[in-house]
C-alpha cells in the first residue's frame, strides 16, 4: 500500500470510528452510563471507566492490566491520572481564567466532567461455553453491548465525556486476540472543541480553545509480587521507571518501517515509558522479580507495564505525526500533584500549576519529577540493591508521565493522540524455572542471549555463578518484551489495523464429564469456508485452570468433537479449543512472526472443571476415601494442582456426606446429587477454614432410593447409612 493510500485509509478509519460513536452517543443522563467495561479477550485484560481516567482501587485491591490474564493476582496497575488544561479561557458564566484545568476522574462527575457514553463493541458474536450443562460464559455476556463486523479490532471500547471547558473527550480502546497482538491495547483519544459543557445537546460555548495541554501519569504496582515480597509494591512505592525515544525525531521514518526483524537498538527509537518491580529497603535479599523464597522460588513480580506513543496530530489542521511530541516524557512523584478542588474560582492558582506541570515542569520542583530519576541513571549493575523510593522519596510511588501540546482548536476542531498500553515479561514456565534455580543458589547459570542493559554488568550469552545476577538478567528481558509489544502495536497502526487475522473462534464450546471419557463438542467457526482455514486445536490443563495448557489434539476442518479418553479418575480437567489457519496468508513478517494463527484462547477457556465420573457403587461397603491418610507433604503424589483435594469414591448415587472430627464436631456437609459415584472435598470447613491434622469421620446417608438400571434391583434405600474414618496429616 502506498503512503498516500495509508494516510487516506487511516483518516477514513478515524472518521468511521467517529461516525460509529455519533450514531450511538446521544446525550443521556449520567446514571444510565455504566461505570466500567471489561476487556477479557487476550493475555492482557483490563477494565475501562466512564470517566476518562483509570483508578485501579476497587475497595479491596488494585485491579487492572491483568497479565498473563489466566492466572490469579496478575493485576499490574494502580492509577492513570489524566489532565488537560487550557489558557485564556472564559467559561459559560463569563468568568475568565488565565488557566483552566480538568482532572478526569469519577470524583468530578456532574461537576466538571459529564460521562456521556461507554460501550464495548465486538467484531463477532461471543461464543457460549458450557461445562456439564452450565453456561459458564453467561456472567460475561454483558461485556459486549453490540456486534459490528466492521470495527478495526476484535473489541473496541468507546467512551465519551463532555467537560466544562466545552472540550469533548472521546476514547477508543482497541483490543486484539491474535496471539502476537493480545498483550496491548491501542488507545486513540480525541479532544474536540464542541462547546458542550454538560449532559444535554445544547452548545454553550463557541470560542476557540487556546494552548491546550494534555498529560497523564501512569503508575505500576504488582498485586502478586506485593503479596510475595513487600505489600508497599501494591501501590508502586518501590517501582522503577525508565523511558525510551530520545532520538525519535531523527528516526521517525525508520519507525514507520518496523518489521518483525527490527533489532533491539532500533526499538530504542520508540517514544515509551514503562515501570517494573524494584528493590525494597525493607527486605534483606534481592527481591527483583519477587521470588517466592518460602515456596518454589517462582517469580511473581516479573511484569513490565507501560505506554508508548504511536501518533500525535501536529495540529487541528495537520493530521501528520508530530515527531517532537510528547513535549515531556519522564517521571513524576506518585502523589505529588496540584489539587484542583471542584473547579472553583479559588482554585485558579492550582489550575495554573496543573498547566505548568503538564507543560513539562515538575510540580513541587525537580525533586518530584523530571528525567533524572530513571533506572539507568541510578544503578551501576543489575544487582545493585537501590530502592527507587530512596531516589524519589514519594510514599505514593512513581509515575511514568507523558505530556503533549500546546494545541489551538477553533470551534468544531479536534486533535487526536494515539498510544499503546502494554504489559509483558517472562512466561510462567520461565518464572518457575528461573525462580527454582535461584532458590537452589548453587551452580553455573546461563544468562539470556541479549538484552537492553549490557552496560550494567551483564555478559549476555555467557554464564554466571551469581544467582541474583542470573535471576535479574532474565527478569530484565521483560524490557525487551514490552518494547516488542510496542513495536507490534506500531506496525498494526501503520498497517491500518490490517494485520494477519486468525480465524473466528468456534461458535460454541461444550464439555461434558463422563464415565470413561470427557467429551468435547464445538460449533463450526465462521471462518471454516475460507481458503486458509486449517482446522481446530484442543488444549487441556490438569488440576487447575491457572496453569500451562497442553495441546492434546489437532483436527481438520469439519471435525467438531473430541473424546478425552486419557483423563484419569479423580482429577480436574480444564479445556479450550481454538480455530487455526494453515499459515498461507501470514507470510509477510511485518506485524508478527509468520505461520499458523489461532483464535484467542479466552473465547472458549473453561473455568469449571470436568471429571471422569464413574457409576455409583453397588453397596455401602464399596465406599473409599482417597487419599487416606491425607498427607500435605505428599500432595505431589495425589491430585496434581489440587493439594487440598480429598475424594469420596464408589459412593451412593444420591447421598448426604457429613464430616465430623473424632470428638463429634460437625466440620462440613456435602449434598451429593449428580447420580455418580464420585464426590470432591477441598478440605475446608463450613466456615471456610482449612482443616487441621487429626482423625475424621465421614458419615454417608442415602437420600434417594436407587435401583440398578439394567436389572431393576434396589441397590440403596433412602435413609441407609455408613461411616468411614480417615486421617489428615498437615
């Protein structure tokens, strides 16, 4: 595609998105706008607020930027504070402001911001997923508001906000489920001088906007890493930050030609800032990566989270990218910023301070922001135990900060800024392998083949006997991974979002437990008639769904079922099925590696276990308790991935199971009514307490007459009962 056509197509996409928005975003009262929309289709999952800015705190923990999303506690987000400010402004009451500023967050709704619209659009219908007849996808059906096959991404969240300045802010967040593009979101934000200062359709202002400045601060915090190491990491107190792109202006043309073969040094041209888990002075060991010292050593704070600039309009009339934007890309203290109150006249000084801050001058002085607090400026090797908090001194943590402007907007004019938000890092298997070797603490370790920090004491491609250097060198390859995510997002944008596409996922997925097999059935992919359609792949996990899934089958087009006869009794099984291409239309190597593409796994991934369930036992004496004794030290020899699992086997088809302590205290009651001979218990009491060591009594009472289906013989009569003892060692 030639450059003129590329530019024309991008403009058409932008106008098309605006048209889509204008057709649905009629004025409405605030209470009818949902607070959040959740994007849950890729390895990166997040929630988007109706207020233009994001705050992770949900009154329990910091939620957002989950990666990798199939694992618990994978949140990597604290807050994204969004400001814009203008100068020489007269509001609708006739009050003149030297500077007027707005902070986009929920607390100013109905005061200075007016959330007009929040919706999520999907490119295709959401597959429904069933396990043993239960629709496990039902709770997520409200994620999507409508279907539009013409959107440029697999999901798009559209958010519109009017403001007291008469500037309407429209965010379009694009998410993809193609396996090489599902760890980032492209965020397209348009600031338009509409003159609409409230909820209704009336236009209150028609004057030009002068000197528009736009800025935001983004803070990382590792939820799981904080739980493992130091809870202060949960709000980013000890996070490192860095930036890239100082040479972007002289390499803008090169960035436009990124391919999959782009080298690490070329990635340095991307305008980006990102954060990661830093050292805490409260800990007496090297906590980079947050290894589980009291467990397996697995790294739990390995993610790198941040943003990069893709495109900034030069002006309202020149839509080409401005290589000199952002005007500031650096660091700012987490909780050090002007409080602009409720936009009262007495807030005028604070508004001027906001304007100064997002013009590039740190609020509170150089000690609270700038560019000299970056990681590379403050360490001399990857094993320096420098606490970032001792550098920045803000108990709230560190923000990556980007600011843009100034822009002048005549009434009706707009400017658009396009950015990418991403999270990336080591894979879960690598976190387990590296953490286990670090915990062992002896031997010779292989260092990664390459990385961005060769000047910080790393002999890439070599070996070391220092377990901390080994661990940290691999953790810091996450910087390369997030830069790769940024590169692919830029390539996606440069290709007008026409990246090689995977097939549509199966139209539904059904898993049914059975006596001698688990049966999987799925609906035909809408892409099955396409020339490059390759068939389907089936993946399985054992014991828990938050683990690595293994491919167990690959079948051709038209094959819509699979029988898992390799499953073992007593184990939990989780599945997903993908549609695949044959790779024939993914050969360019510009946006991603060549070869086979798969539909996203999260469309069909099950979160409810399937089992092999055998028929009920024929007599009460058949009942078995497995394992017995239960020994916490031998869980690896029992039920994989389920260390607290105890099974009751060959039990009556319909019965009540009561667990008592040896002295007769009731621990829990289980109602077994599925007609099988198997029941599971997670070793928890009715009050959700874990049981302790001791001797326990299981009481089984038949709750329904049960006859042999072949002979009609009565096997159990309601009210019959039996008891079994078992031992628990913890």
